[in-house]
C-alpha cells in the first residue's frame, strides 16, 4: 500500500505521515529531508544554492544515511531546500531513490509536494493537506520554540508565504493536488483530529 501525503510548508503533513505509517505498519519517508540535505551539503561546502549543476551533483552524491541530521530541520535548511528543489536536475536525481523506497514491500507513506502527482502517481491513497498560512506559521513557530530556536512570528509567516509562492509557481513538479487526491483542511483541527480524518480517508479507499 502506498500513501502519498502532499501539502504546503508546515501544513502538518509530516506528523500525519508519521502517524499513518505507524498505524498501517509502513515505512515513512519525509521527502523534504532529501531537498534539505542537498541544500545543507551545498551551504556547508560554500556552494551556491542557485547553481543548478552544483546542486544536482550534491543530489546525486546524497547519502540517505544522513537524513537524521538535526541541522536539516532548521529554518535555513527549509529555505535552502525550496531553492534547490526548483532545479529540474535535482528533482531528477532524487526521483529513483523515492520510487524505490515506495516500491519496496510492504509499501510506504511518503510526504512531500509532488508525491501524488510525480513520484507515485499510482498511489493507493493521496491526501493533500492544507491549512491557512497564519495557522501554519503559528505551528511552525511552536515547533521552533520547542527546539529552542528563536521564533519571530512575522518572519515565519513571510517565510511560509514565500515558500508557498516558490513551490506553487516553479516549472517542474509544482505543488498542487493530484486530480484524485482527497483534500484535508486542518486549519481547525488539532493533530488528533487531523489523524482521525486521514485514517477515515485511507480506510475508505483501501
Ligand atoms: O516539507 P519540507 O518543508 O521539509 O520541504 C522543504 C522544501 O523542499 C519545500 O519548500 C519544497 O520546496 C521542497 N520539496 C519539494 N518536493 C518534495 C518535498 C519538498 O520540492 N517532495
């Protein structure tokens, strides 16, 4: 069973994907970490995020063993990821890893931006998770504060809007719901409410 969870930054799709994976006994891949790792590697080696060839080389050399690095969870890495992820060569370099992850038994839960549209167009269940930009910024601020990082609300809201704009308008694999995705608006839901709604969607489709 393949469950594709897509949605904008800080929509809660990561938490949802983790919980669905546990519930259905499936491995989970947070595909955003791949793009974050590419950005982090480039930045750490003095590279330029706008350099498509260098970014693609970093993507091809990516070691999936490093995806647990906490440095990938910072605001800077997320911002960098949204820049390198617009390079078609970077997306192409990361495609096979994601497809093989999905193809390995017993299936997978993968969350990202283009899982239902590009990576796993035949996924059994596709959920497109949304929430208002203000609510997403509020959640992101709480997350950062919990990790002891400074959380400037206005800056985070600006970040969320900038990432939405970049992710939705890029030419390759823009953020958008697949035609057969179920949209789940979590603005008024807490994590448990979002999880219950997602389980209902999965159970209705499988
Ligand atoms: O989901 P997360 O915030 O970790 O993603 C960071 C950035 O990586 C996103 O803003 C997006 O530009 C990019 N991304 C992507 N495709 C994915 C996952 C993430 O383009 N499947």
